[in-house]
């Protein structure tokens, strides 16, 4: 499982509405603190040199039981599905040379045991009532509910703004592509809006996960706003990335990775963005003309399978060539017959007939 997905599952396990979160809240209210490990029996056996087992509990998990067991010294071990309480009063002796930024003994042990075993350790501060989740070298502190709601609300408003700007720019890009008048500036401006929306989405996603049942509507709203924006970003890169023929998937992945890693100020540096696409402008960005391959546009106007779209683009090399091709030329491409050639021609023609004049904001 990818690190991002595992982190998502870990945060969701501790989110409001779950039994583990209820147990953590009971521990906080009691001002007793606690240390909880998530690992199975085979993991315990593998790391027995640093885990001294206390009481063998081996019972079904409940919020009430975990609350009572954390009153004892030592840690409590749950299975990774959080359905069983395996042991209580467990003494941990992780390698003391493992670096830790924590100061409290409970949190230092939690961080070190997580780094040494690669498993999840959850520490509840007795005085501050803060819940810290450790997994490997990663640390995540659960946020206050009111803070989460505020951050998600602000994030959704920002995404709504970026998405509206992106929609305007993509409509403008569609028009310019049909007219074969795309400039480097037009391309980079569209990418900027898409990346800004996706970046904000990634920033608030952990907050939505942490909201648990309270974040269901926010998650639906986020999905509606973002839609297939990440896929469109890949398609735009596939259209304009400088390469011999159609770019390979790993080339597109690297390009997207570089673009999405740009800092906020760098997003406004269109020259740098163009360089990641392999474009070296010889004039002003607002004057430098570039031509799309047409992958995204053909996907937009038809339901032709991807492999056939690639055949078409490889044969015709550009959207402008596809748009001006006659039916016989299109039918010469493998996988395209009478119906598909008509679909492509009519789809592009309809898009051209319905084009509107858009102005930049």
C-alpha cells in the first residue's frame, strides 16, 4: 500500500465516529494519557527483544475497555484492524539511539518504537490532551474539531475560486486549440489554475479524513469541484510535452511531478513551467505559438479508446492536422472506421461552431 493511502487509513481509524476515536476521547477526558500500538501477533514476535509483554488480554475492542486499560503503566497493543485488544501493561524498550524530537517519555517511546518497527504508535498526552500518531518517520497530530471545520471551509472556498478560473481557462484553451492559436502563456496559465486547485485539494484532504463522519458532505463537495482535474492535467501535459512522438507514461508522470512540486510563487513563473514541458520559447510567452497533439481534445469530443486515439495522433502528429483531415485519411488509421471518422469530424466541427470569445481575467 502506498504511503499516502496508508496515512489516509491511519487517520481515518482515529477519526470521529470510530470506536478508537471514542476510546481516545475517553482517555483525554480522564487526563490519564496513554500509549497504544497497532500490531499483530507476528509483529510482536518479530520485535520481542524490545517489547516486554504484560497482561495477555485478547478480547474484543471497546472504547470502555481501552480507556480502563490505559490507566495502567505501559502500553496497550491492539491488532491493526482495531477489533482486538491483545496486551496491556506492555513495557517498551526501543533503541535509545534512534533520534526523536519529542520531550515527554511517552511520546519519545512512541516515536522510537514506530521508527524501529514501522508500525503505528498513538500517544495521548496526559496534560495537553493531544493525540499524536507515529508511523515510521512520520508524525501526525490530530487537530481540534473546530479548527478542522474552519480549515476545510476555507479550503473549499479557495478550490471553488481556482476551479472557476480553471474552467474559464480551459474553455479559452479549447477555442484556441481549435483555431490553432495557442501560445505558451495560454498553456501555462491553464496549468497554473489546475495545479492551484489540486494543491489546495491535497492540503485539505487530511483534514476531511480526520473529520470522519463529520466530513462526509465536505468530501462530496470536494469530489464535485475537482472531478477529473488530475487526469486533465496529465492529458494537457501529454499534448504539449516536447518528445519524439507521443510521450511515454513515465515522461508524463515526471513532468506532472515537477509541475505540481512548484512552490506558490514559482507557479507564476511561466518560463520555468515551460521548461519542465521541454519548451524553450524564442520570443515573448504571449507570442510564442505551440500546437497540441490533440489527445485531450479527441478524448473530449469522442468516446474512442485510448489506444486508437494514440494511433490517430501518432499518424497525424497534431490536432490541427486531425481537424483538417478528410474522412478517408482518418479511416486509414488503424481502429478508425466510417462511424469513428464521422464522430471525430463532427465533434471537432461542433466544438468549433460553438466556440465563444473569452477574455483573460
